[in-house]
C-alpha cells in the first residue's frame, strides 16, 4: 500500500513538473538575448532528477526538448526555425538529445555527490551541470552541423567569439545564475519532497 502511494506521489509530482516545464519554456520565447531563447525550465528538471533519479531527469529533459522542438517547427523560436528549415532531422535530434542529456546528467551528478557527502552541494552541482550540458551540446551541434548558419549569424565575427559572447554566452550566464540563485530553494524542495528510502527511480 505504501509503495502504491509513493508511486502515485511520484507520478503526480512528475506531472506537475511536466506542466511547469511546458509553461516556462513557452514563456522563454519572449525572453531572448540574440537568436536563442533563455531557458527558464531547467529548475524543475534539476529538482525532478534529484528526487527521482537519472531516468526522471532524462524524461523531464525530453519534455523540455520536445517543447523546444515544437517551438522551432511552429516558428515561435525564430532562431530554431532557421535550424529546422536548414536540417529538420538534426534539429530534432539536437533539441531532444541535449535536453535528455542535461536532465540525466543532473540526476547522475546529484546521486553521486549526495551519496558522497552533502545533499546541498549535490543539488548546487546538479543545478550547474544541467545548463552546462544543455548549452554545451547546443554549441557543439552548431559548430558541427550548422556551421554556415553560425557563420551567417556571426556576421563576420570569429565564430568562437560569437558563441561565447553572442550566441549562448549571456543566455548561459542567465540560466546558470537562475539555478544558483534558486539553489537553496531547490535544496528545500528536495528535502521536503524526498521519497522514502527504497522508492524506485524511473
């Protein structure tokens, strides 16, 4: 009976986080610096990954990636729309892949560090890893698969300089700052919602 209750609690919590990610990511399309949206939905991904493991993190990251992809396809994300029109398959793989990897890595880092020591440090590190992986994979994909588009966006500027200070630099710093500022909140949520020992992670 207790296992059924915990399983239901997990499903409800993940459903709430799913809704939050959708709303926050749609809102992010009006908060842009340059051609790339600022990702506001990484916090629920980090919390879900910390609470329920790498599988839950991958799932929530996949939800985030799917919403990003839908925005690219619909034209809500103008920069993403350019990438979709250039190479739909790669754009889909990048959107989904970076989100899934970011969530899974956040969950893995939290689990490893929380077993080794402080859950507070584990939560903060997971909050750092999530945007690092998300932004890092996006930038790598731009270099490898969208070099011509990247060069056009750079407008004659060195592309690596443009990536750091134009394409993703400010966006990444904002995303990282949000996660760090909300770090204590993340820790409190994790402690408040911590499932009982033995609850199976997704």
